[in-house]
């Protein structure tokens, strides 16, 4: 779950909804060979499904011992460890190469934990998953993995900047991504001057503590859906 906190409210966005927005944004990427990339469909699928392992977690929701709602960064380590093999295995039934891209995403975004012994089993499992999915893919796909992955990474960062409301810039390979008001600016401009509409479903709750995860889930179920709108573009 993504949770954007303001002075008096919290905006909740599910990880799968964030991932769908990531795919919608990257579908408008121009240049760098993406338009005519023969693996474009798999890259877009990986972007759209990279957080499908969070479905169960977002359905349950998570709170800490003090009743504070937990987002995808603050959930316990075991939650973060279990969602990625689930995501890769689930997607691998449809498209092994897209699943390998998602495994690479997990290895990349958690790379800063490489020196943490508690994360060693996670990295071993995800490297094995990545290799297994590549082995199920067409011959030669392993040679394209890292080059294609950069589009998945950029998609994730564009959507994250928008959904989280983080003010600090994010880096994605050769691109800098920053949220300015309701616009995610990507530099250099990958959209050929176009302004890409961004729309995400959310639920808003007052900032408070919850008796349990079930209490939070009930509050979310009762909250109306609102749509947050903005756009992505090159520097303005």
C-alpha cells in the first residue's frame, strides 16, 4: 500500500493500481528504441504487473503495534520478502520474460540491502527466480534483460513520484524524475513534448490509529473512491 500523508488525512493507493499507472505512463515513452522494441509488450506487461504480489497484502492491510497504518516501505521484512517470489511466479505463467524483468526489479530496488545478512535468502531466491524465468524464455533473451529493464524502472519511478507525493527527485538510469505540484517532470524528456495524463484511484482517511489491520480494512472499504489527476511531461 502506498500512503500519502497530509496534515490531517492519509491517501491510500494500492500497489497494483500504482503499477497500472506505471504501465500507462511508460507506454508513451518515445525514443531509446522503445517504440519498435520487439519485446515492448513484455516490458509493458512487466510494468503493469510488477506489484501483483501485493494484492493479498493490500487486501489484508498492515498496522504496527501502535495502530499506525503501514505503507510498502514500513511493512515487516517478511512481507517484503514474500511478495516478490509470488509476483514472479504468478506472472511467469503468462510471460516468463516479463517475470524475469520483475525479478530484476526486485533485485534492483532492494539492492541497498545487499550487505544486510537478513536479506541474503531474498537475493538468492530472486536470482534463482530470474534465471529460471529466463531459461523458460526464448533463446537470447538474457542478453536483453538489463537494457529492457531500464524502462520498467523508469515506469515505476514516474508512478511512484506521482502516487507518493515525494518532493525529492528520483533517478532512473539517465533520467531525473521529480514531482512539481501535479506534474511529474522527466528529464531528458522521453515524451517528445507531449503531456501525459495521469489518473489514480485512491481512498482518503483521517490520520488516526487503528485497533487492527481488520479495523483499517473496514475503514478503507467504507471510504469513497476518489481520483487523483495530474500529468507527466518533460521539463516545463
